[in-house]
C-alpha cells in the first residue's frame, strides 16, 4: 500500500509512506513448557519432539510436517525461541496452547512473546530490572 502525502493546493506531496502488511517470511515465538510435577528435564531433542507431537495431535500428519525450528533452548527453564513460517503461526500456537500432556505427565505451554522480527525477542520489558 502506498500513501501519497497531501500537498497544499497545487504543491506536490512532500513524502511517500509505504506500508508492508505481513511481509515477513517467518514468525518467532518465545515459549516455555510447565509440568505439573516439578523437576522434569527435557533436552533440546525431546523439546522439539514435544512440539512436533503437539502439532500431530491437533493437526495430524500434515500439521506435524510444519517446519518448526528451535533456535535457542534453555534446559534449566524449559524455554525456547521457535521459528515458524508465517503461514503456520496459528497452527503452531493453537497446537501448543491445547497440548495437555506429554508422556502421561500433565503440562502446559506458555507463549511468552511472538514477533515477525527475531530482534524483538532479544529483550522483554516485563523482565527489565531498574535500579
């Protein structure tokens, strides 16, 4: 979409504003998983399997084929940054939200942040400590 600046009378516009809607190829999600029983550890491979099983449970084999990348994973906090094609964001988000258990243990995913820009996930104003 291109908007032309409104000029006065017969004067030409002073600016052009270009707006891109959802031009990003990927979306990024900061997520964490919480288990009802504490002390459960998952390595990066098990975490990725948990994400794939959530997709498969809700969307079947086609959903499980959605290309999801685990960019970072913190085993201590069970949190990760995921990359997903923008067209699959809603599928992934819904699958993670509706997942209720993993290997007969009750769990829940929390979507902390989401953005089409990876840099936006580098800081969280909610975790900012002021002096």
